[in-house]
């Protein structure tokens, strides 16, 4: 379960890095989704590798989200 009090006690620098982490998470997820769904992509890549790379980016976004939520204040 997510402890929301933990997020309220962060310093401004930690909050900025948390928001930056969320933005990067959304970018990786959007890029992976667009690679999977965009049929006529403007560069030459086979559909199998395109979908595989999209799934890999989405898995990486999920891993980053897990690490972002699980990080503890040192």
C-alpha cells in the first residue's frame, strides 16, 4: 500500500525528482504504446521487432514505476 504521508514529507528537490520520474514513466509508456499501435511508422522496422520493442518499453516503464514507489528516504 502507498503511504501518502511519505510523499508529503519530501524536500523540494525530492519532490521535483519524483515528478520528473513520473514524467519519464509516462514518456516511456506513451512511446511503447505508440510503437505498438502505430502501423505506418516512418522508419523501416519489422512489425515483430516493433511490437517487441514497444512491450519492452512498457515493461521498463512499469519497472521504473515500481522503483519510484518503493524508494525510501535515506
